[in-house]
């Protein structure tokens, strides 16, 4: 971890210090964006590992190729549990959802 008081020439660190660190709203936004990127990337990777085109995956899921294209786009915000489950089934996987405690928390509420 970089010392927050130590001078740096790392542009990413400078931007983080100046615009993100300590700003809960921006940190939450970045976290949400990261999750969307992760979902899109995972859908793409699953499709490629299954050796399927977008059209073939769409056919297995019961939708159009353009829908699969949107789902693989990191900017897409409309992922549903139903669609993610259909994709998992189409590539012979199962979908797991996990609740993870916030950093500093011992466990999630029951």
C-alpha cells in the first residue's frame, strides 16, 4: 500500500488522492461500476469457454444476439437474476450469489 502522505508521480495514485479517497459517494460509484464490468466479463468468458458465438448463446437462452451483446457490455445496467440463471444453464454452470461483509465487519446481518 502506498503511504498516503508520501509524494508520488503515479498518476493513478494522484487521481485517487485528489478525487476519490475519502469520498464515499465516488467510492460506491466505482464499486458499482466494477461489479458491472465483472458481470459483463464473466458472461463473455463463459461464452468463449463454451465455444459459443453470441448468436448460439442467444439461441440457447431464448433471446436475440443483440441481448447477449448488451449483456457483455460493461456499461449495461439491466442484468437480472433470471437472465444470469438462463446463461448459467446454457453453458452448463450454476449461478451462486454470495453476501460478503463490508470491510471491517465481522459478518453480514441475518
